[in-house]
C-alpha cells in the first residue's frame, strides 16, 4: 500500500497514543499534512491528522481496520467500504491528543 507522493508528512505517537495504537503502528504514521485539521469526532469538533493509509504497511492497515471494527462493533469489510466511499476524503482521522509531534520532507515548510 505504498503511495507515490513527492512530499511526505508523518506524525509520531505520544505515550497515550502508544498505549492506544502502539500495537498497530511500528513507527511514524503517514498523514496527509503535518498541520492538523478540525474533524467532527463523536459529535464534537476536535483537532486531528488525516492518516494517509496508502503508505501504511499491509499489516498496519489490517490491524488498524480490525481495531476500528472492534471499537465500533462492525465488520472489517464495512470499515473498508466506508473508507472507499469517499468519507473523510478517503482518510482516517487520528486525534491530535495521541500525537507527540509531526514531520515532513517538504522544503517549503522550512523556508
């Protein structure tokens, strides 16, 4: 599931994030942008990063889908269908409260 982006952005998990998602993500988590956005999560607005799931390993993607399916008590197929439907611009939000920092290889962010 490797994407072909010229510039990449990623986040790493903080201690709370590692407790919740450390069994899924072995290292940095690829995101659409290193700058958080606002998402509607569980009925309220919250800052989050949108996971760029195309750059997750197959194992990470499968574990994350299984985690979401268990959390929301739905099938993994239903989660995959939801991702493919275009909701969240085909992205999965990761709450900012689980993130310790962000990085990028885009030189424009450093000028």
